[in-house]
């Protein structure tokens, strides 16, 4: 078994958005996961948060279609 990390509440202050801050934070999260030899990192975002989804897709994250969250 390996660890799995859950990323909650990634937030970038409005005055510094669109400056690469969110991507830099995500890249640090990935680096930490690699250093810890984790199995995976999971996060959630609102269905209507298209900006975040665009970034997550850009970074290679995918929607897990194999489970339901209720």
C-alpha cells in the first residue's frame, strides 16, 4: 500500500490570479507527492469552476469516472 493525498481548498487571492500562482502551487503538490512516493493525489472542485478545471486538465489530472460521490 502507498499513501494517497487529498488536496482541499486550493485558493489563490483574487489580486494575484492569472499570474501562475495556482500552477506553481499544484506543481509543488506534485513534487511533494513524488518525494513521499505516493500512489495518487486527489482533489475536488465545483462543477462550475471552469478556470480550476482548465488548470487541472492542463496538469494531467482526469475525472475519475469509476466512482460516485454522494
